[in-house]
C-alpha cells in the first residue's frame, strides 16, 4: 500500500467508528478489503497510539469510549 491508500483506509475506519457502523470485525475487514488479521493489527496500533477504541458486543460495532 502507498501512503494515500493507507490514509484513505484510516479515514474510512475513523468515520465508521464515529458513526458506530463498523459491524463485526469480519464484516469490517471485508468492507475495507483487508484481512481480518490486518484489521486486528490496525486496531491494536490505534490503541497503542492512544485512541480509545472499544468493541460493543451487543451492537456488534467498534466505538470510541471517550469523546
């Protein structure tokens, strides 16, 4: 991937998290065209960078736990 593809991917993930529209990890990975494993790595990287990302099992979506 190049920097523009990566940036676009990060923006899409951020938008879906903010709108609580990610779906399950499998659904999100398919929507983004990446593997489920890569998605988990990205989410881990986001958390390592201080993003308060959590997963709601009832709603099957990622969300930001802090504003």
